[in-house]
């Protein structure tokens, strides 16, 4: 139970750090869900060499996730952080359907390396 909570908390922070990194790279403005989705899909394309069809599908997944996240933060207050883990799992299942097994492993390894480099809180994706 504690391990799942910790994992969810880390993934939530990874999401925030990912947005902050993109924010800094996009000139200091908070990116729209569409801009963030493009940034994330571009990052994945570069990392695992997506073809055009895969890129378009990944872009849709990131747009859907961004829209879900935007809704979670609407109206201020604290979002239900347990939902981040659920969103991440759903997103990863979709990626497994889009990517080859080799690409998915490479992407997972890349995300793990990013988390290590950022003290456990980074990663491409959210």
C-alpha cells in the first residue's frame, strides 16, 4: 500500500516536473495541452524513432491525457492525485499497443533514466 502511494506520488511529481521542463523550454509560458502533447510526442519520436503513423497515435494519447489532466486542475483546489497513477497506467497500455516491444522497452528505459537523473521525479511523458 505504501509502495503504491509512493509510486503515485512520484509519478505525480514527474508530471509536474515534466510540465515545468516543457514550460521552460517553451519560453516561460504555460503550454496548452496541445503544445504539451506535441512536445511529449516529439520527445518520444526522437527517443524511439517513431514512424509517422505511430507519432500521430502517440500525439492523440498525449492530447487525451493532457485534457484529462486539465480537467483535474480546473477550479483550483487539490486534484485527486490517485488519478495520476491510473492515467499513467492507461497511457502506458495505449503505448504498448502503438509501439513495438523494442520501442516500448527503450521508452520505459529512457523514462527510468530521466527519473534517476532528476532524483526520482522526472521522465518523458507525464
